C-alpha cells in the first residue's frame, strides 16, 4: 500500500515495506511507479512482474490517498476491490500489512483486510457453472513482532462480521420463489437450534390474527404463500442488564406493488425488498459468538406483496396490533404497514431500544443516492452510538429529521393515519413519521436502506446484487454496548 504526499502534489510516500521490496527488486518498483506516474491517490494501482527476483510472480501497489484523509475503510475497500478483480485469476495473494498507519493498532488493520477480502471475494454463483479457478489462499505478511493469539482473534472476529453479511447477501440474491416466508422461518429455526442462547417463535396467520395483526395480514392476504411472523430472541446465560434491543427488519419477500402495480423496470429487483429481514437473520447467525451481555430480539413480518382478487385495495382500513387504524391509500407503500405490527410487537415485549431497517422509500434514493442510508431517531445517544458503529464499518449513513410539522401530511379522513402522505415531497421523512406512531416512547432508530441494500453495479466490497448493508453496523453497535 502507498500514500500520496499531503504537501507535495504528485509525490509518492514510500513506506518501509515499499523500500524493502524495491531493494529486493533492484529498484525496479520505483522505476515502474515513475514511468506509470503512480502517486498513491486513492483507488490507484500499479503493478509489475518480478522476473523471479522474489517468490511472488507479480507485485501490485495500491494507493490509499492523502494520509491526513485516510480512514480504515479506505483500506477495506482497496483490498475488497483488488480481491474481487483477481478472485477468478489467482490461486493465492500475499497482502503486506501497512505498518505506517498513525494511531491504528495492527489488529484493526488485520480486521479490515479480512473483511475486505471476504466481501470482495463474494459471488452469488448458485445458479452458475462452477469456475475452474478461484482464490483459495490469502497470506498476511508483516515485518513487526506480533501476538499470534490476538491476531488470530482479530481474523476470526472479522470473519464473523463477513459471515453474517454474506448470509444476508445470499438471502437477498436468492429468487423469491425460494426465499419465501416459510424459507425464512425455517432458517430462523435452524439458527436457534445452533445456539442454546437463541429461541425462535414462528406465528402463522391464525396466531397473528389472534394478536391483532390486521395491518401485516392485510398486505399478506393477496398471496397463497403463507405469511410468517418471525421472532428470534437471544438471551445471555447471565445478565443483569435492563437493556433489551429489538432489531426489526422489513420482510416483503417480493414486492409487485399490489393493486398499485409497479412498472416493469421497477419490479425486476424486488426480491430485495426483504433486505431488512435478511439483515436480522445475518446478525442472529453470528450473535452467539459476539456474546451480547443483554437480550436482543429480531422481528420479521414476512410476506410477499402480490396481486389477486383478495388484494388489499386503496381505501381499505386495517387496525395494527397497538390499536391504531391505517387507511391504505397506496398498496405499494406496504412495507410500513407490515412494520406497524412488527414495531408494535417489539413495544409489547418490553424492548428498551428498537432499531429498524427497511427498503422503504424511493424518495431516500432521490435524497441520498444509492450508497447512503437515511437514518432517523428520537434519541440522540442511540443515534450517535449507532452512527459511530456505521462509520467504523464503512457503511454510509446520514441523519434526516423527524419534522413534527410534516405529521399533518400523514393524516387520514377516515382512520388514525394514512399510509402515504398528501404531498409528493418529503416522502422519506413522512414514512419515518408513520413508523414512529407505532413505537410509543421507546428509544428508536429507523434506517431507510432503499439505496445501499442492493447494488445495481459492482462496488468495491460487493458485486451487483444484495450488499448485506447494516449487518456489520449492528454487530459493531452491539459489541460497543458490551464494552
């Protein structure tokens, strides 16, 4: 890795590792950098064949940009992008750990490199012919003394974060005919079977009706696919904590838009509308190894949003579990309706914090683009803690306001609230304000992940498709609370 000189434009900073390697290569690495005018800008690379001067056949130098602007995610992305580019061409890669990162411990450097490697190597290839060649071995090299136990711990820890993210990606990338509510429910059961600290409850349609979940079931009634209300709960063996976190994920396994049917080009990727549910399952797949010291619930109202003679139609009114009535004015604003019952359930079970993730509004894409999630909260301490976790994991978020005056836009003439506002503007905010009606006074955060949950083109850490956005942020937040 190489940095660009902050004070001298176009000047490359040669690290001790670069200098040592250059000596072994008889100065050829410096010459190649000069010829290629490589200056170490972020994302820039230069390479050379070694002509058997060293064991490796080829050397690649990756730029990390100006050193005073560097954050660890730059390293994570650089590794991810490189591994993605060579995963079908090379059998093994040696990564020389950068040792000139100010105020960064080696374990953190290793963690982001492992995450970048695992996420960059990811591919959803279930329905493709198997490639004959793939990257099988990554060697981490360093010239400094290391504590092998702490380094192994950092490697294993980073692999857990990647494992949870990859499960979420697989679920989002799976076809909707496979990743049904029943499929998600069975996976939740399997996760619970793998850990004595995790319990699982699956509520079917009849049980959801008894609990008063008319909102969720109103959206579900168009489909022959049975809806499932999924609850996972992690309880540590010994805990004196009064904290109880609920993670709620939107679980629309395919979104046609319902009677307000989507245009064809907006429907192609709608298997991704259960990205919030995938996040919950990704987190719970590794939560027992993260070992929170407090209870954590995962809640998913899983159903497709389809079209039939039984479909909910504009003008219908449903009652949520907390007693509030919802006038459904647009059936393509279905996710917030199902989540009304998920959030109400979390409150009823004594959650002291609720964090929800939903591919909720196209308006968030308009506001923040396709790489940044919008976040809302009624609690500043919770927001700052989660925002810090997101920054450390390189998942881009931006705070948006819960503007009280905008609540007027969600008013209904016939019910307590309407599922769409009476204005085309501020749609991300009004959707968040809708959800806020169902969390009582509980400290709460809402993430609108409509943009970053699904990549429409390859990114540094993800190919096209599901990204698993939010899994690493939640794991980091949970661990931060533990400390």
